[in-house]
């Protein structure tokens, strides 16, 4: 199964794995699942670092490059279809990052792994809650 990691799930898996629920941890470790990441999550991680909400050492760009080189994660393409779908997805708010991530899951047929209650309520995509 293709799993699209929400930004915080990706960061927690690398920086704070005890925040992951047992079922999430199992899903991320399973060889039956392909882990995918949107470029939007990389952008969000950079913003979180710039705002001091997460530490990515020695510097955010190097940390992200290294994390992506060692983790079994495949880039989920940000396509024109994703951009078009982002305006029609069932998201309770207008946060563009969340809308792009949900649209990525919808367009590419991926299950979104998240702890965000608002995203867990999205219709039209499969979600795997963090527990």
C-alpha cells in the first residue's frame, strides 16, 4: 500500500519516534507499504525550522537531504493534477499545504498517515490515524 506521510508524521518518525502510535510505527516499518512524501512537506519542514518549532541540525537543507537519502521514502510528485485537485478536496480549512497534501493522496491513490484531526475527517481519501 502507498502511504503518504503528513509532515509531522515524517518529522516525528525521524526526530521523535515515541510520538508515533504502535499501528503507525508498524505501518511505516512494513515492507508491504511504500512510504511517500510530498515536496510540500519538505517546504513545511523548512518553515518549521525557520520559525524555531523544530531543530534540523546541522542546517535544515543538509538535514533534509540526508534524511531523504537514508530513509526508504519516495517523492510523491506535485503535478498539475494535484494543483487542480487542491481546490476541490474536502478540507475544513484553507491551509494550502494541507490542501496540497490531501490532493496528493487523492490524485495518486495514497493513504494519508496523519495525526491532524481535521485531515482525519477528510472525505474522498483513505487515512491512517496515528495510534
